[in-house]
């Protein structure tokens, strides 16, 4: 098993890894629009989604995988009015792969967060 951590304060609080690879699957959870190197987040939903995707992409490289290997992408938005903008950005990054997706609308642990995603990957 190979685990990746971004060393974010959230990982330290809850004791989780950002991404884990085991038995042919790579799984991530709790990836948001934070730039985890700086522990900063932009206010814009668009920038948060782009940063979350960039975070996932950089972790996948460590496993020799890409966004085109994603089979399932679950994402959370804090307001349903964000669906079209966030969905359009994700479509641009995942098309033509078209993984299975589920969207939840709920609060996130930091009020600055507007978007969070989880992916299941099988290269």
C-alpha cells in the first residue's frame, strides 16, 4: 500500500491520507481547492475546482496514473447553484473518459471551502 499525504492541517486533525493505492485501485478523498503547500484557498468556486483537480492530478502522477484513469468521481458543493459551473469544469478535465459521478450539496469543514472531491482510479 502506498499512501500520499499533503500534510494539511485537516489530515493532522483527522489522521487520514490524501490518496492511497492498493490492490490495483487508487483512492482519494477530502481533496479541496486548497493549495496544500501554502494552506491557502481562493474564494472563487472556479479556482477551487481547478485547484482540487490540479491536486488530484499531481497525486495521480506519483502512481503513474492520470485523470483519464478515474472511474468514479464524487464531489461536494456547498450550494446547488454551483452545480453547473463546477460540473462544466469537471467535464472539461474528465471528458471523454466520463467517469461515474455523484454530487452532494452540504456544508464542508472549513467555511471557505465551496468544493471537495473524491476519486476512485483503476489505471
